[in-house]
């Protein structure tokens, strides 16, 4: 049986985005034929449990400093507010891991986990504990959510990924100077500029991490894609294709057919299917209107380009299995 692997699935409600309901994902994706999926906590989460509501890690700039805030609301009315808390993602990572274990007992999909980590606030002991869990197949760093750049990643994180043979999955971004997007404040522009595909590749070629997954089609930065095509340990995830295509201001090379262009310029052995559930929407004001058609569009464009079936199978499953060791 051909495996169908979703290599980037978010879990949890984002303060600034959708509610990535993993039970809903499990219900729909099972019907789509997905056999394996890699779950990771969404960025800047709001975690609701029977014991508390937690919002973490919300950042703001104060002069040259970055302040990270964490808030915990209890049913009694008590509110705990912390500045620069240690291990700000601990509750969310543990919640997600428990959910994955429950799903694996009942779902036809086999789930794996990539915890999100904070390069500055997480302790070495916390990351060692996470990366040692049997379900964990990598570590996720979102530079926008953590307001960090590649050069702020501690050496011990790189060493741990090497020791455990587990890749880094990183967010990539870009601001196209041909567009003026007034929605993006100055501080966000600054951190986007430090999390481009080029910035991550420059870091990787200098530091040489075990493996690295560049999310979001490397923002269709063909110079960076050419570099990836010639590197052994780096791959590119294709989600969320609809959102990426509809936001040309966040692409190095805007396109009206992003999957076709991706298939034409990315080494097919380096391309991994991902839905980026639940961010693949046409309109950021309508987070519930998630699009499930990425696989069909990918197969349609691949057929038009006369790409062999075994290559399509690689993009939809085998590439991820090989890269993550699933």
C-alpha cells in the first residue's frame, strides 16, 4: 500500500490564527487516505483544559529587548502573569503528546510528534526530555512566534538533534518589496527579515545541523531552492499552498499556480506533502474555511507535467518516511 504522509499538522488554538482541532483533522483526513501524520503545536497558543486556560508565548518589543508574556487563568478567578517564563511551551507540548498517544490507540492514522521549542527560554533539560520521547521525530522552531533568528539557536540544540538523529522543522518567511502590506507592523517586519529561507540556509551551511525541514515552500525563493536541491540534509514542505499563493507579498516569487511552479523548480525528492492544518485558507478572516484539496491539485499538476507516478508517491509519502525515519 502506498503511504500518504502529512508532514505538518498543527494542534491547538492560535491566539492570532485558527483553532486547529485535531479531532476534526483526524475525522476528515482519515477519509482522505492519510496513513501517517506529524503533529506539532500551533504558534502562540491558547490552551484550554479543565484546570486552566494558558496563553503563551506572546512577545512585544521594548526598546532593544524582547519581552515574552505568559498568562494562566484559573476557574477560581486567579490569574498568573509571567514575564520571560522558563519553558513556556511545556504545558502545550505535554498536552499535544498525550493527545497523540490517545489518537494512536483509536485512529487508523499513525501519528508522530514534533514539539515546539523556544531557543532562548527553554532549558536544555526540557528539550532533552522532549526529544527522547518515542513519538518525537523532530523539533520545531518558529522564529516569528519566538521572535528569534537562526543565529540565536544554542549549540546544544544542534548537538541534541545530531545525537538523536531528529531534524529541525523551521518556519520560513519573506516580505516582497514590490508590495506594501500595511497589516504588518515594524517589529514583525524586522523578525520576518531574519527568518527568510536564505537566512536559515546560511545558518545551516555554517552550523551543519543533522537535518532541516524548510516550511512553506521556502517562500518560492528560487535562489534558496537551488541551494536546497544540491544539499543532502534539507527538504521543503509544500503547505499551506492556498494561503501562500494568495499572499504574494510573502513570496519571493509570486505565482498564480504555486504547486506547478514548485514541481518545476524543486527537486522532487526534496519535496514533502504537508497540509499545514488549519492555516490553508483563502481568507485570514475565515479560519474555519479550511481547504482540503492540496493532494488533488498536486496530482493534477504533476500529471500535466508528465511526472511519473513513483515520483508523486515520493512527494506524498516516501520522502517524509525517509527524511523523518517514520
